[in-house]
C-alpha cells in the first residue's frame, strides 16, 4: 500500500482579512488537516496562546532560528518577524497528512520556490473599505499602524497573480466551504495520483 504525500496548503491575504478566523473554523470542520504554527516576534494579542496561535519569540531567538536554517520561510512585516518552522512541515507531508500554512505574502512566495506543487490560496476582502473597517474594529492598531497596514494591503493584493486560487472572505462559512472545495479537488488531481497508480500496475496479482 502506497501512502500519498500530504498536501501543502498555503493561505495568505492582507492583514485583517480574516485568515486566522477562517483557519480556525476550517480546523474545527476538518480535523484531518494539520495546522502549521508560525513563529513571530510580535506581541501576543488578547486570547492568543503560545504554541497554538504562534510561537512568540524574541528578535534574538528568531534570528538564531534563521542562522540555524530552522525555518522553511521567514519575512519581516510591519516591524516584526514571521516564519514557519521547517521540520514539522516536512515530516507532516511525508506522513501523508495535509498541512495548512497561514502566512504573509512574502513568506508564501519563498515557500513556492521550494514547494511549487503546493496549493496557494489568496484570501481577499470584499473591498478595501471593508478591510479597513475590520482592522479598526479589531482595536489593536493606532492611526499610524492602520495607515501602514492599509498601504501594505494594497501592495499585497498585487501579488494575487502568483497564487492558484482567490477566495473572497465575505462570510466566514462561505469562505471555508470554498477552501474545502479547493482542497478536495486538489486531492483528486491525476498528477498526484498517477505515480502511485503506475506502481500498482507493476505489482504481481
């Protein structure tokens, strides 16, 4: 029996679009999908838990991870570092389990260089005005940071062309269903199944 490699699913989108919420609901509905926890140097927000939402690191500790090649990707975004621990992702895929990475655009493009066969999904807001409202209602940014995040969002939206799919997050439940449909379709692509099928044909009955 051949174990098909797991899918590497990368979800990106501008700050405030709802990546974390979408991933949280997706995890509850599909427990077979493994969630990759990122490392970051930013401070925890209210309700965030170490090892579940992020691995919260000092800048010194994060820089040491970079030097030791312990990160699949990393990027600096709005003054803080974000990165994906390498070993856990690679082991999960080899075990035949699907894993989802919720990461920034810069990091996603680095992952694509290493894993071009990954599934890259861009979560987009219904409009920039709605995105701005979501960030304001989150209550975590001052006026200066709000402007920085909105300018960053405009630049990130230009990167949509490098992704495989675009999912509008107008309603959480609808966005999750769209992502589930993408994952199911990707699991059934002949390119992923054909190598194992060719091995079956070589077996003696």
